[in-house]
C-alpha cells in the first residue's frame, strides 16, 4: 500500500513543514481498493444523538455511506430510534436506554461494547449533549474495548470531553487511549480543541496547528481540526494542511458530516491519518462545489453528503 507523503524538513533542519493537501497528493496516496460487495467495504457503527439532536446522527451516518462504507449501524436514544430508522432506511438502528434529559444512558455501555466487537470503524459523539453523561458513558466503553476492535475509533463533538477528562495536567501522554494507539482519530472544531486541552479559545485561534499537534502528542491520536484552514496532525509530528472549502462550511452539522466521512473511509481500510487527510479534502471540495452552485454562504450541511461521491470520483479518476 502506498505510504503517506512525508513532510519536508525546513532548510535549517527544524520542524518539518506540513504537506499541503491537493488532489495530486491524494492520487499518489490512493485509498484501499473498495473490493466487491458491501462486506468488503466494512461496517460502521455511529453512536450518538439525543431527543433534541437526532439530525447529527443522520448527517454522520449518511456521510459514512457516501464515503464508501458498506454496512451501517446506528445506536441512538430509544425515543428517536424509530424516526432515525425511517429517515435512514439503509441503516440498522439500535435503540438505547436514555436518561431523563434525553441523552444515551450510561447503562448502555455493555450493549455498546457488544456492538463494537469485530467492528472496522466506530464513531462516537455526534449529537450527544450532556457532557457529564457522555463522559460517564464513555468511561464504561472506551477503556474496555478489546485489542484490535474496533479497527478505527473516531471521536467527535461531546466525545472530546472524555478525552479532555483523561489528559493529565503535567502534559505527559494519557494512558486512557494507549491500548488503542494507532487507531484513534479526533475531530474537534476550534472550540472543542480549546476545551479538550483546557486552554483559552484565543490560544487556539492564535495557533490552531500547534494546539492540534499538542493534543495529538498527548493523546496518541490523529487530530483533524478545521476553521479557516484545516490541519491534520499525527502523534509522530507529521502534519497536513488543507485550504479547500470556505466560510460556507462554518454551518450547523458540517462537523458531523466530516466525522462521518472519515469514519466511512476508515471502514474501507484507510489508516486514521489517511482517512483524516482524504476526508478533510473531500469535505472541503464538497463545500467548494456548493459555493459555486448555491452560493458562498447558505448551503446546508446535508447538501454536502450528495457531493461526496462526485468529488471522490473527480480525485480518483
């Protein structure tokens, strides 16, 4: 399999320059062949939602299929499961117990562990609301995932609260994800990046790439973070920047779509860094297409999903 493009060292031998992601770069780093049939393209489980935000799960789940995943499962709150199943007939939808506040109940942890067994890709976080409940739920799931399962773990939105709760204050790498190292991808926006690191938002605004690199090093996970331009950072220091997309991507639900794309690519067999770099570019290019056809501002996150197969084809052909 072709390896990731390596960032070049600076002239003085210092910190390596990031790779600028382009279609040419991606063609030289092709995705795993899709194979024949849905089983060959992997199964995705999307865990998230609440009684007020079922749409986030729908966006992420559709994006995972648009990214090429073969099979789709969604685990969400019992009160919204039927509506999600009707809106997304391609998915097997699992209803989970929920709290009085309408979030997934931490008692669902054992059920989620069973669902995650032998899973190529797991996404947790879209549409989850109550941070304390999310942290309790994930404490019952993530440290107990079996070695090698899931093949890739993508954490989005409120799931970053659990990562932040596990980061030691002294700055050394957390042990909470150590058994999953090499298989974890975090997708925080700038606000979530600041909250996860426990720093002021201005610090992230001043140096988003540096903050993403800090989180990658301390968590042992690949970090993809966007805002203006997007950056992907590997724990070993490799990084990629992507200038596709635009202001229109700063819209409700856009991050859910991105998380779904990278999860679908991971299900196909892409490494976390390849899924992040490809997914970020597909997301941005889909935004570029909508900016041209709809307008620079005003297109909807759900409209991004339909553009993804077209952009993927444009890059791969």
